[in-house]
C-alpha cells in the first residue's frame, strides 16, 4: 500500500472485512512472536495461525522485509507499535436471586507502566565553579535549566551530543576559551560582555556544544543572554559526563513529571476532573481510572479514553520508526470530539517529526472520507482495502470528465443524467469532443444505463457508474409518471437535483418510497469523476451490499 511516514493514513473497508483483525494481530505481538487469545483466532480455530508481513524501507533507504508469526518476530527489532481501540466493555452482574444485569465499564488506562525513581541531578554548581577557575563567578547557576521539564526532555534526545561535547577535541577548545576568560578582570557583567564580544562566536563553532547551547537558549530560562546559555551548556556537559547513568535516570523522572503534567492539563481542558477522572499514582504505575460509562457522555468518554491511550502510546513508541494503529475509534465520535481527536493526532505526528523520528499513523475506518467528510487532515492519504476489480466503462469516464464542457453541459445534465421525456440530438458535439457519438441521443444512453443495471442485478460484470445513473433516472421517472397534471410534471422537471425533485413531487401529491431517498448514497455519488482519487471502490463497495442491491432491484421491478 506504500504507507507514507508522518501522514495520517486512512484504511477504509466495510465492517466484516477484517480491519480489527489487523489491529488484533499487532496488539497480540510481543518482542518474540504473535500470541493470540482464543477469541482472536479466525473462526476460533487455533490451527489458523496469524502472520504479519511488512516491506519496510529504513530511513537510510535500505529495504527490508519484516515478519511476525506465532514463532518469530523481526518487526519488533526495527519498529515499535501500539494499538488504540475502544476500551468500553460490558460487565455482567449477577445476584443470589438469579436475576442478572449489565453495565458498561471503561477499562483503566495505565499511562506509565513503571514510575521512574525520583533521582536528583545533584547540584554540581560548586564543583563546576572549582573546575572553571579564577573567574567562576561568571557562571550562571544551572538550576533553572535542570528544573525546566521541557529542556530536560530535549536533552533526553541529545545524550550523544552531551557525550561528544566532552570529547578530546571539543574539551580542548572549551578549556582554551575558559583559560582566556580567566585572564580577564572585572565584574560578572564586565566578564559576560567580554565573552559576548570576543568568545561567543568561538563557542558557537564548537560542534556538539552548539547543539546544547542552542537548546538552552531557545527556552526562556531567565538567563536573558546567549552567552549565559552557553556557559550553562558547558556545565550541563560536565554534569552529564561526570555520571551519565545518574543524569539519564534523573531525566527519566523529569520526563515522567512532564508527561503527567501534560495529561492533567489536557484533562482540565475538557473540564472533567469533577467526575474524578485524573491520573493517579497507584502501585508504582500512573493510572487513569474512569467512572462507569453511564456517568459521562458518550462523546466525552470516547475522546478522553482516546487521549489517555494516545499518552500511553507515547510511552511505548520509542524507536526511530513507529506504527500507531487506531481501530475505528473515530467512527463514532461527534463532530466536535472528532475535530479534537484529529487535533491531538496532528500534534502527536508533529512531536515525532520535531524529534527527527518517524510515525506511521494508521486509522482503520468503515466510513468513506470522500462521502462522510468526517476526516479533515490536511495531508491525509486514503487506502481502500476492499478495492474493487470492477472497471468503469471508459466511454462513460470520458463523458463525466467532459460533462461541464459548455457545448454539452446543460443537455448532458438535463437529458442524460436526469429523467427528461423530450428528445435531443447532440451527436455532432459528442463526436467533436471524442465522446461516444450515439450517446448524443438520450435514448441510446438510457439503453446503455439500463443494460448495465440488468448486468448488475443478474450477477454479470457491470459498470457501477452506469448503475448509479440508471437508479437516478429511474427514480425520477417513477415520480414523474405518478404526477397527474401537465403543470405538476413541468414543475417537477424544472426542479434541480433528485432529492429536490422528490420533495417537489411530494408537495404535489405523490410521496416517493423512503428507499428512493436512501438510495441517494448511490445516485448522488456516481455522476461525477474526480481525478487523482479512487472513484470506483467507494461506489462499488456500496453496490455490493446486499441490502442496497435489494433496494435497487425493487426500483426496477
């Protein structure tokens, strides 16, 4: 499918296709193999083993084939993965009198499996002053940097820079500049100004030191000086290399505090803490406990559990490349919560890009975004899993692409794509546009449409767009023929759009069957051609639905 990195990928297929089976397979993987529960076996048959195969191109351009089965897993060494699905489950309650009841409960979400130990960085300021030498008074206290959760998070992704900035070459250059600073005299302000004017550019040229210095300077820590930021960066490099393991453990706890803070802030944005929904430290874990599903609205429940799982995903997706699968969570959100969910997904993707990492966000849905307009990502990519092998009649494709040509526009819309009892002859115009000349007469085109419906209803190969057009024309013809007076028929034909025509007929005394309105999902979709998208699969999947097929059969009987 060629899933693209750092873009929302919507995998669309009807219910029953197997989308959740894909999610279950990923959710059942451990680092060694796939371990399915009984309920996740296909038809509960343990003999039918699961297999996931991924053709993956590494960031360096190297292609590799990865596979997970019930015996092996090469995916986990290259990619981290996480699945978000619905956490609401029914719970049965029995009692001694034999009566039973049920309630909906939302499973707790473990945001952090193991809360890190509270390891301090340790105040090495005095040690740094002693190491710096005579003019150590120019060194700013690094506490503001070490207490800033966002800076520590950024440093956590730059351990290599902290280590290499203490390499022999970088250390010699830093020490040489420190020696020159120690030869100066004056107050802290005088020394700082001298460094700014004479040595700041030299410091900024030292590889890896400049990485840490820029990180410190880009956050408002109150130092108010790029020079001071670089002097703090030097101390951070010393502190890290004095005890790397301690520094990393301290970063883990700081990052835990930041994640917890972010989640609590998100909860407060939804004004739901009055329901007791908050992240709590329980048994060495950070857990979100939800009330019974009946105590909060469906929309609030769905968006809050989704956000909680998104925070949990952040804890699990640690590799350079990662897969996030969202299994039909979005399909049942209302518009406001759907917008909120897409905002958090977009932010999640941006965080990975900013960290120089790759995320493959895969959203499983049964709703066609071209029809429901439920997804509004600016750069989303849509894949139809139930891709139809049906081929649209290419002569019809050319007609749909040319339907707005001014020489035929009005006549095509009126006589070919809607019911119209009068005759036209546009054969010359059709021929000039390279269209099928016979279709310049509406009767010939109608014969083609209705022949395709016969193919469709009798299990033969058919053109789905032709079926859509035939359904529209036939439904309009039925309503027209039920009208009694010439005036009512004239008013009907003068009305634009099929639904409006049916409503006009109702005003004049004929009520169309409800199914004729419901089939709008067929006749409203198939009479336009959009370039650069899959026009066929969304329509074909609807026509393959047995209920839709019965409704269409009823129209033509």
